[in-house]
C-alpha cells in the first residue's frame, strides 16, 4: 500500500512536471522574446586620417552601446572617388542615410539631392555660431550638421624668423621680403600647395583677397599681382617649384620637419604638427591681409547630412548623439 502511494505521488509529480514543461515550451515556440533587430543606417565618409577614422569608430561604438534600436554601418570611400560615387548614387536614387561631405561641396550635392532639414530637429542649432551655421544653410534652413569647422591661418616657425631678425608678415606686401630673408640653409621661406584641389584654393584665397583679387575676375590687375607674387617667390628661391606636387598633407610634414618657415593651412592641424614634432617652436597668426589692416580667411570642414528620408528619424538620432560626443572624441 505504501509503494502504491509513492507511485501515485510520483505519477502526479511527473504529470505536473511535464504539463508545466509542455505549457512552457508550447508558449515559447510562438512568444519567446528575441532580441529586436536594429534598424541599420549607412554613413559614407572620406577621412583618410587614421585619428579621425578611429574617433568616428569610437563615437559609433558608444552610440551602439547607448541604445539597442539603431546600428550605424560606415563605408570609407577614398577622397578622389567620393564625389563621383556620391553624385552617381544621387543620380540613381541610391544614397546612404548619412553622408559626410566637404563644406565646399555641400551646396552642389544639395542641388542634386536635397538633404533633410534639421532646423527643428536639433535644439542646439540656434546657439551655434552664425558663421558656422551659414555653411550648412540653404535659404535659412539648416540642412546639415557642421563637423570640425576650421579656418585658414598662417603657421610660422618662431626660431627661424627670430634668427633672421624678421617679424611675422602682417600684409601681403611683406610676404616676399620676409620669405626671402629666412630662406637659407636649405630651408624655404614659405610654401603653398599648388595641386589642383579645393585645398589649394583654401590656402591661397586669403592671400588672393589680400591683394584685392576676385575669383570672378582673375585677369584684373589685383588678381594678377597675387599670382605674380608666387612667381617672384620661386625666382628668389624662397619657394620651390615642387609646390605643384605638394598636397596640404605634404605642407604640414614639411613645416613640422622645420623645412619651411611659413605655410598657410587649416587651423585644425595644430595638434598634428605637435604630434609630428613636439619640439618645434611654432605659432599661428591671421593670414597676411591688405595694406589697410584687413585680414581675410576662409572656413573649411565637413558637413554631416541626412539623405535618405525613409530612415531619417534614426539618422537624426545618431546626429544628436554625434554632436554631443564630437568634442570629447575628435582630435
């Protein structure tokens, strides 16, 4: 009798156990909570600087850890191919959700395929510098997020200028004289990039404007004087003809190595120069202006815009995160 009671109890336990497992497994087949698949947004960029690539990867990684709904997939496209590939994509209607474009190309691309209006999406926009916002605006609307905006400055080697007993040139008329005096012992007075790119124009336009030149009248007397200065610098030995093959990156290296006393380039290369040569004694100043004391510069940088409207909500959420993280992550 005792054995029968045990068997009965065992059967009851087994029945309850298997009934519970059946219910559990039965419900699990249709109702098991699976990790929600993230919405993927693509981002095209052309940064070749390893530091910038690393910084971008870190921001995206932090973004992925901050939420579980959106995933950002990046695609690096070499600078020389970026414009063509993005333009072709716009023509075919096959564009990424996000694109990081040069500020000088922004209006061109917007005319081909309008970027999404961010004016009411990011509250902080109204507190940003008006000149920076202007680079991203179309008819008063913010169509992109400014990234790493910078301006052209004059880099000068303090030791070289001091040894030659000259001061930093304040206007364009002083450039040739200062550059000629410091060009000695295998060092150049000043170098410009002369390759066919927007980087070259970025570096030269402040000088061009200092002479009174205008881009829509390059045959004017003032414009011609700016180009004549380059010829005079080469003839005097203060600058090399090899400038025709030097990129902006090459200029930075030449300056960091102490091979030239002056260059005009982007303000965001200060840290790069310090990294290349921590011992270099240099400083920056406004590009030499005109004889009236007016100085000219030019703004550069990138603009991060949203192109694909279907996933614009997710893309904008990343932009908001990116703007907050930019100051801490980017060099």
